C-alpha cells in the first residue's frame, strides 16, 4: 500500500475510491473495503482509501478532553494495509478544510485532484461542511462529472449492526470479547514504559506502567485482563490491571495501566511495548491487605497461563 500525505501530484490509475474516518477498521469497514478492492480488481483500476487526520472531532469540538478513539493514524495505516488496499490518501483536517462545501470537495478534490472514477460509500456516510453531504449529494454531483457512485448496504451480524461507537462503548464497559468479535481482531494499546510506585515488586509481581502513545487512544474499562505483550519482535503472556489500584491507593481519580509480564525480569523503562487484550479476567477489587491481593494475583497468573500458553 502506497501512503500519500495529501492529494497533490497524484498519478493514480482510474481510482476506485472510498472515504471516511475508519476508526478501528472493524468488520463493518472491512465489508466496504472488500467491495472496494473487488471493484478495483474487476475494472483493472487501483483501490484508494481517503481518510483524515487529525480526527475531525478534535478540530471541530471545543471540549475534546473526553474524546477517545479505537485507532491512531499509524494503527489505521497498518490495518488498512492488511485489507490489501493499493493507496491510502491522508488529508490534513483543519478549520479551513472543514468549510469546503460537499460538491466543491467532490469536484475539486475527489475528481480533479484524485481522479476518482468510481466512489463507494457506506450506508450512512456524511461529509462536507456541516456534514451535509450524503449519497444523494454525491449522486447529483456525479451526473455532472465523469464518475459513478455506489452505496453499500449496512453490514449486519446476528448481534446487529457494527459501528465504531458501539465498539468503544463495549470496551469502556469491559465487554472485551464482544468488542474483539466486532473488531475482527484483538484490541491493543501501545505506549512507553514509565516508572511507577514499584509496589508490585514487593509482593513478587513487578509491573510495567504504560503511558499510551496517544492521549486520545481509548483505554478499556477498569479491570484485570489477560494480555499478550509485544516487545520488539517477541511476544510474552501478561496480566494487566487498569484502574486506581484501590488496595494500595485511596485516590480514585488516579488511573494507571500496569502489566505484569510473566517469566520476565528485564529492565524496560523507556521502551515501547504493545499490549494485546485477549480476555477480561475480573473486575478491579479492593482487598483487605497485600496478602489477599497477592493470593488473587497468583490465581490471575494461573488463569492467564492457562489461557495464553
């Protein structure tokens, strides 16, 4: 997949394109992307995904402190490449860009700059200033320009429609298995290992405290999880706690991400690691003392080893 930062000086072959945010690149997105790649192959053309960075909500909403997303732009690039897309065009989203009218965007950028010959959009896609552009807008514009447009049907499962917002909600509620099923892969978080309070090592469970790479990366709901820890080119089993550590910390506003990597004793401060969420083991709990906490963590370790090894 060739990645283009912006839409100037492109030389694409009769592109079949789609556009959107694609947060998480979940199973619903994959249905659209499969259609995109198939149409491009049939036409002897190139498949093109157009997305935007930063996320439009970060630019348009005044209060974005509570915003969180399933994927960073770098994670999105990796996921889209796995979909066998030929080209990814990343357009910088800013206030000026947000004011472009829908038909001007179609004419000036989609057709003249990118050269789109066929456009595929999702069932509820909106774009352009104020989100006023939709399938009917594109259809009207396409009649005046040399391209065709196609809208795919809503992707349905036995559990209903899949959306990025429903996956975010599931993760926040600790419904990891549901979220992973809707994503089509296991959710992950990457970050830098930073120093913590080092209480874990006093009870035989040293932990690596993780500072996520992006402040807007969604962190799943509080609890204990069986995870796989990716460090460089190796993967280790681990058990991860998200929360306030109530047994040793009374400040409930405090929230940390700590992973105990099983059978691992190296110093990795300052290193970047990724944790891949495989299963939620239990809720976070306040224990009466460190002895009871240690006993529970021993059980968590056994459960994690049984699940991941």
